[in-house]
C-alpha cells in the first residue's frame, strides 16, 4: 500500500518519507491513500485520509497520535473496517506500507474541498447546537459528489472497488 502524506502531517508524525524526489502515479490506484492534517475551529487538529481511487474518507483526531507507527496501526484497522463494511477483506496486519509525499493535484484539490466541507458542517452543527462526531462527518463526505470520480460519490466508488476484491 502507498500512503501519500502532506509535508505538514509527515512532520507532525515524525515520518521519514520514501522516494522523496519521485512522483508516484496516484490516479485510479486502489492501493493508494492520501492524508493531510487540518484544523477544525474549536475542535483542534484532525487528519483526513482519502482513498485515491474512490475518495473514500477517514477522519481522525490528530492528538491521538504521537508517532507515525501509532497512526498507521489505527489507519490500517479503519481501512480493514471500511472494506469489511462492503463485504470485502483487507488484511492490514499482512501488508507493507510505503509513505511518500503527495503529488497528485486533483486528489489534493478534492481533499481541500472535503476539508472545507468538514469545517462548514462542524461550524453549522455548533451553531445549531447539534454536536457532530467523526463518523457522521465521514458519512456526509462519503455521500458528497466529487466531479473527479466516475461514480461521483465516494461511497459508491469504494463499494465498486471493494466488490472487485471479494
């Protein structure tokens, strides 16, 4: 699996990136995920991870992780759970992960759009007095159309990819 980290997240997790000078093709890869760190006002720093081929989102509170190893262990469990949700398997304990820098402008743009939506959803829920948790945020982003996707919706795109791995 390839994990593309933003420079800010790699620095925060003290992760040494591989292939720092090379651009690795991310478009359409089912073994590739991208991650970035961002701040939600009044809620602190969070990490958004998106599956490169489907833009399936995973959201984590950044303060939970002091090291890359802690983050990776949790991430692999959540990826495994995502595949299981759609009836497919993913063995996170039996996989090699290569961490590298992000380079695909389309995926970075989609992640930036998702981050803006997440922040606006949280701000709206605070104004309305209705707290929103990470799972609800993930579900909303997974049902948000992204023009960069053939299936338009991340949940449909990820379900199609998971079905191919059954």
